[in-house]
């Protein structure tokens, strides 16, 4: 990873020892990479999918109400996905991946496979019927990202947290 805004690496030494220059690293369980947020988002998709799979018995249980399953999914699966989302840089590709992740989860809850040929809009309608109006995952990510931006703008110039908030959203 380059260590300045010009894209040119310079030697950084600590106690006389040169630090390695890397393309990506993990910091506070988030992937920081030269290519932006895509590796972090893909990792979060994989983690959320794994959590979803571990709860298969709950999703298949017909004695649990759909509204309860949705609340469980939001608290147990989507919370994993949304961790550190305030620092993501969203592109059209990553937005599509976020929407696809949400649809995969909702289809799992409803017991719908892609072979059933049910549109995403119909899946959303079934969820709305179960719990009423709700915020989709991409809107949630954008809202959280907007809260970070609002927080940055509300701090006075030179406040110690402004640099930290800028660095969090710059990746």
C-alpha cells in the first residue's frame, strides 16, 4: 500500500527497521486495501452467508413466525455484514452485491430458491406483508455512511476526531 497521496512509496523506518509496503492488511477486523472497499465487502458477504447457513434449522422451522425469522436475521446475520460499513466506498458493483446479499438472505427465510422463478420484487412484497414497511440493506448502509459524514461535518475544524473520521471514510 502506498504511504502517501502521490502513489509513490517511501521508506518508513521504526527503530531503524524498514516497514514492509503491502497491498492490503487487516485493521480492527476490517480489510484495508489499495483497491478500495470491495475486498472488505466481499469478506462481509462471505461472513454473513456463513452465519446464515449456520442458522438453517431456524429458517426451515415452520413453527417460527416469519416476522421472528426476519428479526433474527437482522440481529444475527445483518449485524455481521454491517460491521464497519461506515467506511466503505460504494460503487455500482458493490451496491449490486449488497442487494444480492440481502435477496439471498430473504429468499432463504421464505424458502424460495432461484429455481422457483420468483422476482425480487415479489420477495420484497412478501417481506412487507410479514413486517410492514422496512429499510432495505443498501439504504441502511447509505444511512450509516451518511451519519458518519454528518458527524464529520459537525465537528469543528482541527478537532482531534476529524482526522480519524476522515481516515475511516477515505478507504
